[in-house]
C-alpha cells in the first residue's frame, strides 16, 4: 500500500514525506511477536523515533502507546496467557540480574511449543525507567537481556550511555541472538532493519550538515562568495 500523505507527513510512519522510508521496508517474519510499548513523546517524534520503522519492518508486531500499563486492557490481555493469547510466551526485554539470555536453556523449555512474545519499551532511557516503575504488571514478566554487549552505531540520540541502543538496533541484535539460539526463524534476516536505520541516520546527518552550512553562511557570508 502506498503511503497516505497528510499535511506533508506520511500517515504510515509519521515521518515527513521527504524522509519517509516506507518504500525501503521489506517486512520480515521472525517467528516472534514484538510488542512495542511506546511513550507518547516517542509516538510523534519524527527525527529520531525508530519504533514505527521497527514495527513496520516486523510482520507480527504492534505498537501500544502509554506510560503506565498496569491497567491497560490490551497489554494485560496479551500477557494473560488466556484464550487466543495462550499461544504466546511473553518476556520483557530488560537488562537485570534475573534476566535470561536468548540461549539460556530454561528459556527454550519455557517457550515450549508457544510463540515468543517480546515486549520492549520504546522511549528514552530516562522515560523507559519511569514507565517500567509505573507498570507493575510488566515487571512481573520473565526478563530477557542481550548476551553480547552492543554499542549504538550512530549518535543521533541524546542518551546517557552509548550502549543505550535505539529500538530498531535493539530489535535487530535481539533477532540475531534469538536466531543463533534457534528461537527466531532461521530464514529471518534482520539486515533490512539496519539498512532502513542507516538511511534514516544518513538523512539526519545531511540535515544537520546543511543547517550548519546555512548558519555559517549567515554568520560569515564573505567566506562563501
Ligand atoms: Zn512512510
């Protein structure tokens, strides 16, 4: 489906039309369900928000916007393990002492014949901490963390630590670890996620450079004659 354009914004990814990447996205089937718990501030962020690109790139995914999910109907249904949701084994992507890794044998056993459902928080580091503090129902979930250490390849986000990854990077690395562990589908290639992200970063860097050039010309026009 083509992007629906609304006020020069792509209605699908909520980005300005000139930086819409919908045409570059090829959704992949990972065999895992992803639930992105998105902070409202992230929801309409155009420049650096990667949550929507992530969700558009993954076949079985959904975005839920909020801050405190304790009484959130959809979230509670998803993690209830009842009825149509009995097919899922929900985990929260969260680094903690009691978190397991993709290759922890007990994780595989716990998943059994179910489908893994990864809930992840899409917000800045500071807001993510707050959201999880509020959402008591999420903190009771089994936790999954990265086995390897990653550093964000790009520095367009203001984060306290370069090891804080953007949502699209986190998802990509996690899929790779789950693939190695034999949990994600072996034919799921998350490289597309990174290439869309790289396009976004390149565009962003170009914008910053252009802005700097414009500022420089305004300050010292004689240098640009
Ligand atoms: Zn778009």
